[in-house]
């Protein structure tokens, strides 16, 4: 394992750029996974990273030593950084001292989607996007289409909020949602603050395309006009609406509840 001790090292400078610059990540088509959980999830669900980077003072921690052993057994390039160098690239406060450099997986766009999926229209907050991906994965949803203007799905902040969900679903960025809806046979369900029906009054036992919009502006009018159904999420408080990530989670798990209740009735 190579020990790096200088900020001028070319490999270190490249990793530091990836950690701190969205432009550098786009240009290199690479990103950073920071922390034990994300690294383990990647090894389990995707495969080998391009590089494993470890903080010198953390290399003997059992959980990190285990990840290092897996990477070395798979002939992954591993780097050891002095503590002050690692602190210059990690964005996790009180982090545990390991990160991966990866190429985000790219999937061919499916010609047809038959199972419940998610359409995201200009979701801009990285925390919201990561939370939606995490909830979608937990609810068994496997495909998410993001419009142009949505936060970069593979940015470190979105990855941290997603907690490994990225590696269990397929994410399609810069999707033309207007065309997607026109070409799809799935029922498109958009959530809006005011609608005649709530998600609790609607039959969600069949696959749908959930459509969620911008945090402030909501679903774009053109997309809303193409939706088959407009539903709201009722709430008892005085807030006008829910946070989009919270709204998405409620919708996903109401659909999951209805399907499980239906399955129990058939037994």
C-alpha cells in the first residue's frame, strides 16, 4: 500500500479535486464514497472501486482493516494518507478514515418500465434527493429518473444522504420527463398540495410512476398536466405542505402498505 506524504503528489491532488469540485467529478466521470457504510455497500452490490484511500491513523481499525483486506485481495489500488492530508479531502465530520474513488454506474435507458418507478422534477437539495433515493430503495423501487436541473445524484452529499441506496437502484440523470410520460404505459401520479383525492383514498396496488417536483415550485405545469392522477398527502398541522422527501416516503410506504394488505387478504 502506497504511503502519500505530500500535498503535491499528483494522485492526492486528483482525489482532492474530486472531493471538492462538481466540475472535476463531471469531467472525470468519477466521484467519492466517504465512510465505511458506503464503501461496504459498494463492494457488496457493485464491485471494485478504482482506488481505496485510508487515513494513516485509522488503518488498524478492525472494520477498515477488513475493507482493506477485501480490496487488496481483489487487486484494488490502495493508498495510505497522512492524517493532515486525509482531512483535506474528507467531508465527513469525525469521519472514520476511509474512502473510495469510483466511476458511477451508467445503465442503458429501458425501453419500457413495468414496475413502480419515480420521476423527479428539478429536486435541488442534495439531502432531499438522497433521502428520496433511500426511501425508494427501502420500499422496493428499483428505478429513478431525474430531470435536468435535479441535483447531481452522485455528488458526495447526495451519496451520504442516500446511505447506499444508489447501489441498489438504477438512477437515470438528465431524463426528458415529458417524453418519458408520453411514451410510458404506467399511470403517472403527481403529488400536489391541493387535490380532490388523497393517497389514502386511491388504489395504489398497481405499479405507478410517482412524480415529485421542485421544493419551492412543485411539479412543472407541463408535467402536471400530463399526470393521470393528482393526489395530496393529508396532514393535520398548519403547514401548507410537506418536505418533498417526507412526502415521497409517505407515498412509497402507503403503496407498500396497500400491496401488503391486499396480499394478506388473498391468503
